C-alpha cells in the first residue's frame, strides 16, 4: 500500500516522513511568479537515495513555467490537479483545458521521461443521506472519458474530492483553491472511487478527507493502490481548524499504520 502525504514545504516536515517510510512526499509550488524556493528544493533532495519519492504540484499549467520548475526541482513525480469539468455541457465551456493539459503532459513525457506524472480526477463529494455510488451516468461518463484521454500521458491517477452541487456540478468558486481540486478535508464518493479503480489502467491513489480513523475502511471499500492525506493529518489550532503546511506527526504515524494494516488484511 503506497502512502502519500501532502503538503510538505520544508525539510523539518519531510524528515519524519522519511523515517516512517512514506512512499510519496508531496509539496506544492504556490506562486507562478515566485516559484524558486530553496527550502522546497531541499525537501525534494532529501528523498534522493531513499525508498521515498518526491511529488510536486505546480498550481499553474503554462508550459514554459512548468518546465522551468521541473528543471529547478527535479522531482520524481509531477502532479496536476486542475478542476476539470466532468459534464459534457461544462466541458464545452472550458476553453480547451483538457487539450492543453494533455499536451503539457505529452511534452513532459518527451523531455523529462524520468519524471512520473500523477493526474488527479475530480470525484464528487460523498453526499450525506444519499446512496453512495449513485452518481448520474453523465458523471461516470465524464470520469471514464478523462481516464481514456489522460491514460497515455499519465502514470498514476488520483481521486480528489469535488465540492459543489450534488451530481458533480462543482464550479471553481466552490473549491478551496479556485481552478483546482483538493485540500477539502471532505471524503469523496467511495463507491465511485472503487469503480474508478476497476476501470483504470494505472494505479489509483485515493485522496479526500482521509485520516487515521477512516483510512482502513476506505482501503477495504475502494481497494486503491495507495492512499493520500493532507488536511486531516495536519496539526490544528486552538479552535480545531487544520493548519496548512504543518503536520501532526502522531496523526501521520497512525495513518500510515492503519493503512498498512488494512492493506495486509485485504
């Protein structure tokens, strides 16, 4: 069971994860204009020669800047998590977003063949009081289409919880970071995620609201190749709100142990 932990932005946050044997240590490049960060580059460097791998999300997708970022950091994995419309009528208004992203990944494959690519796929949030896995056919069709389109230029798929109206109509304004999916702290529809695992030609990493208490149930239900945690393994402030970029290593330790026990039992 592959375990992935985000968002690790400095070496002192990365070092305990290496000790725990976390397979993917994920970081985020937040600013298209100020993308050089020596501390972040040191996080990537720390994984060299270990069993862990660095994974880097750029929160932008223009070709020139992404290629410069990859040349500067040299991560093991680059991870893209744009909020791609799932419904056909919304996709028609996306201005060629999918075509642009596929081309970007094609170029990375050609120029940086040593770097693996993770593509996040939006999965609607679990809706309380509804039957899991009963997403409209249009949503399943949209996810299946993205799998077909991105499979030739990806190495991993990852679920990311899509917030918004039931049925997958999740606009950018509903997401924590406009234009992207992730860091919601909300679980996705696990039945839909399990269906994605079955149809995907590549390993699927399950993300979205996973913590030490629910990860075993998620592994049992979805049977993913890996699990990811960000928000729910963060430290919290005095009001109980997660603090971005600061991990609670007790939570991380329990998350890793629970995921691996569940994997061994499945």
